[in-house]
C-alpha cells in the first residue's frame, strides 16, 4: 500500500493529491508547511514518524526557484 505525506503551501492542491492517492487505495496525509522553514520540516518529520513509523523514500519536489 502506498503511504504518503505531502507537504506544501497550497492546502487545496495538497489535499487534492492526498485524495487521489487514497482513491487508488493508498494512505496519504497533507501538511501545510514551507520546506525552507526548518521547524516546519521537523514537525512534518514527527508527524510522518507517528503516522507511518518511518520514511522509506523521500522525493523533494520543492520549487523555491520560481519567481
């Protein structure tokens, strides 16, 4: 089963992605956070560990280079 934590700054888009994953039989949660904020990332890490146990794969799709 696909288990995912989606982190982003746009709640509507993030929740839509989580729902798509759940619609395919996976488990997903979304957290609103800015990935360049260390405290926000540490909070997300705690949430993922408490929810899923551990992180197996991390995909960083942050786009901080957009104007």
